[in-house]
C-alpha cells in the first residue's frame, strides 16, 4: 500500500489548506505535471504489473468505473483500433477495473487484447482521483509520459468530458518532441 503515501497527494510545506481537505478532494490527486501515484496490480493473466514496469513508455490509463462509461468505452475501442500506431509511439494502453481482472465481467468486454489490471479494493482509483462524488471508482482517463508524470487527465466521475481520439494523439505527439 505504498501508493497511498505518494508525495503527490500530500500538501507541500507552507500551503494553507488542511491536509484532510487536501487528501479528500479527488481533484488534487495526480494533477497534470506531477508524478502519478505508484501502484502494483495483478493482470488478467496473473502477472503482477507495477508503475515502475511502465517507466520508459508513454501510458494511457483507462480507469473503468463500477458502471463503466459508454463514452469511455467508445474511446477505448478507437484506441484499440490504432494500437499499432500507439506501439510505434511507444505508448502502452492499460485498463484498470474495480473488479478482479481475471473475471473480465461485462464492464469491459470490448477491451480484448488490452492489459487489464484489477483494482478490487479501489485503492488505485482513489489514489489517482478516479472516483465519483461518493468516492466510488468511476471512469477516468490519464496519459503519463515516459517518466511517470501525468500529461493529461479527465475525471469523468466528477463531470469532466471524455477527450477525443485527436486530443489523445496530439498529447502523445507533443510528448514525443520532449
């Protein structure tokens, strides 16, 4: 559970808001420009994948909520169709679901071929802020750079829009220039 103590969610010295308020607000978790919380999760095939394993690659994290999201699943299907293009850009597409990855319930049936990680307790969803107003896992999308920094996020559980495929590809292209 080391990812719960990530330095991105702890307020900096001299900040005037109480730590409890800071930690309770999902918008303050994993903001763009900061390093993403560390995590270790089990994949559907039984392998264990950690955030350290993803360093050196651009990562698109698709957080599936309890109910899923029609728009997020549509974006995921489009990303899967251009998977070869993503691999050429050294980008990895990963889905994180609040159910055991090996069950592959109908929450994400169209994610065939994508690495699916199970976040049964919802700790990683909460560490990233991928939650609804009640604190339950909700659909969200994060794009991480090669060093594990958040380039982009959309917290759909809190009303933020699903980005278009063009926006996702533009962010990945801009990161290639860095």
